[in-house]
C-alpha cells in the first residue's frame, strides 16, 4: 500500500505502519481476518472497538475514520 505518508509496511492483516510510524488500520482486512461479514454495522463495531482500545492506551491519539473509496485522507496528509 502506498499513500501520502507511505510506503506502508504491513505488520499484521489489517494493521500497517506508515513512514512516520503511525498505525494505519484497514477495517475491511480486519473483518476478513476475523471471518466476519463486511457490513456497515460490523465496520462500525470494529472501528469503535479499535478507537476504544487506542484511547485506553494513548488518550491523546488522533483517530481518523475514512470511508472506502473516499480519497479525502490523501488530502489531509
């Protein structure tokens, strides 16, 4: 995966690290790895669980969500 802060290095299915050592999660890949259907409800559930876990470990971390196919994240970098 290549992006504005890439190249990315895959650490686990659904988890990569960008060139600045930021964690980048792919919820669709996480769902596939867990054997769960890729539905809006499951994406929301996994996304919320990830956000909650990240906030517990690092309360000041910025968590951004981007919808599939939305190139907006590229302009934020």
